C-alpha cells in the first residue's frame, strides 16, 4: 500500500481509507441521497478517507492572463479547454488539491475535474434536463475513481464515466466536452490570449507539490482498488481512451510513444514529448516526461477537429470497460 499518500496535506488515506460504507452509515454522515435508486452494487463504494468536501471544489474560480502567470513551468500539465473562443487552462498543480472546478465558459456551465488516483482529467457540461448542477467531492471512491455529488439533489456521480450512479438522477449522464491534457507551453502556444486558473488563496494548499509521490510508478498497485487487473500490461501503465464506432478502446501510451502517430478509424492520435507527470516527483514541475497526447477526428473534408479523450491508467479502463480492448 502507499502509506505515504496524503490528501489535502493532512489526512493519511493509507490509515483511514478503504472502509466499506453503507446507506445507514452514509445517512448518519448527513447525506440526503436517495439510496434506493442505484445503478451499481453499493458495496463497490469505499471511503477514500476525507469527508464530504474534505477535498474542496473551486466554486468561484479566479483566472489570470497568461502573460501574468510566472509560477508555472512550461512542461507542467494543464487541462486546456476552449469554447467559442474562450480559452482557459486549469493547472493540475491546483486540481490535484481540489479535483473539481465549477466554472462557466463562454456562457456554458462546466465542471472541470481531475481524479489523481486515476489520472483522469475530464470536462463535463453540468446541465441535466435544463437544471444547472454544482459538483463537490463525496470523499468516496469506486474502482479508485472519484465519486462526485451534485449539491442540488445529492445524487452521486462517477467521474470517469459521467454517470449518475446513486440517487434521484441515477442513470443520467453528463455530456463530456473535448479538452486537452497538455503542457502549459503548448496551451500558451495555442491560445496566447488565454486565461489561467490561479488559487483563490495561494496559502490554502501546497500548490505545485505532489501529495501522491511515486504513485504512477509501473510497479505500483492502484490504491483502494479491489477489482480484476488487465492482462499483459501493468495496472499503472498509462493508456489513451477514445470512443470509436465499436465502443471505447484504449491504446497503450508506450505504443503511441514509440510510433508517435496512429490512426484508428477516423481518429488520429499523436504523441509528443514535453509534459510532466503530476504523480511522480514531489514537485510537479520535476516529474518525469510522460508526453502530450492529441486526439482528433478526420472530417469528410479532410480537416481535423479535437474530440474527447482521456489519459488514464490501464486498470481504470479495464475496471469500467472490462470487455474492451487495450491495444499494446
């Protein structure tokens, strides 16, 4: 186990995480979620350690112009999002400590999310049936992945899939939006007039530090994961997840790195060096180079357009898509 893992800088997951919860216990914690409506086996949900909102979402994000940002190394990872000309970078040095940013970009309410235990950086439109939702962290995990909740109905949502798994909205799915997990330098080159998320309070957390030192080493095992592991590839190997006409598929990052560029159906997937791992070194800017991935779709006219993708670990993809292939 990773006894050194700390969340929020104070709570040792290795000491208190993993307790199997139940609806009775959750109600005692103050949850008003309708636990009679569930899409999963509730026994798969574990306590990650922190309480509800113990890892606090950012609900009033503050941004600075790129030219004013001096503390981000060129190779540090950011989630780059652009909607209708409004381009924003969300550094993992911040999201590692908050996991969710409730934002409005070009008038569209979005949730920018990052689960460190899965390395899953996913952006959602946060409107369901005309209702705008605001998301927080439950302090729970399923398959080592962040379980979010919305503050309007207290429904619980799986971050990796965007599905409402427990509660009044169970079965609903959030729309995922195209975004890139990229180096700050690449975002800056694409959007020189873009904006960058900065901490509301720079003293609140050790921004720039990685509380999951060494977590993504290939020899490690995923934290608080109790499911089957994929065959023929290390559990912690990075994979690139894309949607195809046949369903989700994953490409081993090692293969993509070797080839540099691959085509799968109408998808063009490329890799270039120059992005730090956020889960390696104690200082994110000193993390090993895991590279930048871009996934685009070839249109009928031959042009390319960004599409949704994810860079996660092999065990995560296998947990949520056990029958889907990992190309390696």
